[in-house]
């Protein structure tokens, strides 16, 4: 009887402790949450100033500012919102005379709205402007080599909208300080995927454009499918998992030299997860018997990946990889399992990118490369100010770029005679030739006709920006609004 009483008391204590832990967990999560208004306070003024500068009239409305979002998520959202709102004013809303001629009110509207949807936050940015023209998007993508003619003919109109998310795509010939500050929608897409979110585009020509961001409530905790692969355990975000299945070798077919699988009357490409991660050599995906596979999804794309074992689902705490491992492919974080062992959290969008031409080298190669500096591109920085050029060089070198300094335009012209650079960053006001004249000189040289040029200057008037564009610059950054992220985003958008 006493044993039963002790057992019951122990069970009650365990149950009570469980409730306490749940309450502490809820309180800890609440401490991370902040209302959306934390970052939206200055948006109305920004939209007003931008529209006024371009002679446009805009009503800007924000709904759902009380919606609470993870603090770390909010910090990453602000630059994306700024870019999308700038795009809405710059590319979406028409001039009053144009709107009246189209039968629209002279004043355009831009709406930023947030709402809860299950365990996600949905944020919409919508304008009643000119919309996105699928045909123009296809033609722009063809000109820039983003797609070929055959792919353009096969794309539906709704699919063509997503071409704007591809790296290097722009329907505008010039990236300016007003129009996105050199940050394209491809960068927005990358940042959304980094926080395990999803981006949906909707548009009708001449009527509206709507961008929907589907984001997790918190970055601290994640529901994940735990899988074993080549003797290691990995976590896959549950939001990217469609289902798990068992397959046999006879279930696999070959189409155009690629292994495929029939899943619910759909043909799905089949890959070995271990091979994508660089944990095993090429060979047959299945050698015999039944194996487990996980069906991964990303927007309208689906692939199947074989795994060694399905270990079930778990709620995990997400930890960053740190500076040394931040460039590791196919993983965006790690978690500590109940047995004390770490498990990498797989980056599903990166896995999809790899399967377009299956990754070679994979995770192990990326780990080795992260131990040494990998040059991302050669950059020539031209500025007569030692403070500015030193700051720009330190930012770029810290992010893997090889940087050469020139103290004047004449010095720059001398340096390019012996080397071809991937990018030139120049000041405007310098002794001798100025930055506009240097840019024009570069455009006259065969080797530098297509090399991107970024102007970084304290001159903030539109006439200076137009002069830079006319000279051949791709981007213009005002020193007064200079931020490390602005420079890096612009450089990455131009040369990767």
C-alpha cells in the first residue's frame, strides 16, 4: 500500500513539474515576442517622403500592428519591408495623371497588414498600382540569361512572377539609391528563407500587386522531423515536409537519366539525402529492400530524398552555427538532442537549389572551405578619404572579398591596367578625375564595359544619381545613409 502511495505521489510530482516547465517555457517564449509596431513606426513618413519626391500621391495604411513576432525575426524583417514598400512606391503606384487616365483615383493606396494563421504570421504588402506584367518579366529574364526561350514559353503567367525572385533579375535597367538601394527581390527571398518563411506573389496588370510573407511565430523553437543519415542525426523543419514513405527499388523509374518516384499520381525527382550532403559517393539510390524517404516541399516544387531512418517528430530549440560555420551548405542551425548530441538543422531551400544539379562536395566540403578564406570576388575601392576606403575594405574583406585600394581615379585606372576586377566601388568628389568621369572611362574599355560600378557619395540629390546612371553606374549609395548591410546587399546583388 505504501509503495502504491509513493508511486502515486511521484506521478503527481512529475505531472506538477511538467506543468511548471510548460508555464516557464510559455513565459520564456513571451519574453522574445514584440509587436510589429516596434519596426513600423517610421514607415508612414518614409512612404510619404518617397511619394512626394516622385510627384506621387499615396495613402499608406498599416493593420495588425499589435501582432507579436519573435524579436530576432523582427530585426530581419525591417530591411525587407523597407525594400518592398520602396518598390511599391517606385515601381507600383503611378503618377496622378496616369492614374486618372486609367480611371483610377489620383491617389494610390499601399497596405501593410499582419494576421495570425495557425502557428504562422502572415504579412501582406499590397498596392493598387500598375501590377506586374508576366510578359515583360519573361522578356527581362530572357535578356539577362535567367531563363532560355523554351522555358519562357512553358511558364504560366503566375509562374513568371517568381522570376523576379531569381538572382540577378531586374525589370529596371538601373539600381539606384531610391529604387531598392541595390537590393533585389532575390535578396528578400533569401532572407525570408533564412527565417524558414515562404513568399507568395500575386498580381494583375494595371490593378494590383500583393506580396505575402508567411513566417514562423518564433525562431527559437521549431517543429522538426528527425532523421538518420549516414550515421548522423539531422532535423528537417516540419513545415517543409509533405510526408514520409517507404519505397522499394521497383518503385523507381528513370526519366532523362534521372531517378524519379511516383507519389500520389505525381512524378517526383528522387535523391539520396546522404549524397546531397556529401556523406556518400555516387551510386544507386536503393540497392535492395525497402528504405525510408521523406517528401520535401517548397512552394510548388516537390522532391523525394532517401534516408536511413525516420526518428519521428520533435520540438527543438534552434541554435545558430556561429561565424565559422555560417557558410556551411545545406544547414542553417543546430540543436542539442536529449542524449546531449548535436544535430544539424537542414536548410531545405538550399537542398532544392542543390538538386537542380546535385551538389558535389556537399556538407563536408563546405565545412572544409569555411576554415579558410574563399574569395567571392575581386573588388577595387576608389576613394581619396582614408576613413571611407578603410571602412569599406574591412567590411568587404570580412565577408570574403579580395579588395584593392585606389586613392584616386588616376590610381584606379593604373591598377586596372594590370588586373580585371569583378566590381568597382568609387567616390565622386576626388582630386583630378571624379567618380562620374572614372565610370565613363571604365565603360569605354572592353574589359570593363560590363563590370558593375557602385557609386558611394555624400551627394544626395537626384541630379547626382542620374549623372551616375548616365555615366554607367549600376548602384548609388548615399554616405549619409550608409550602412554595412546596404553595401553588402548591393555587392551581393551585383556579383554574388
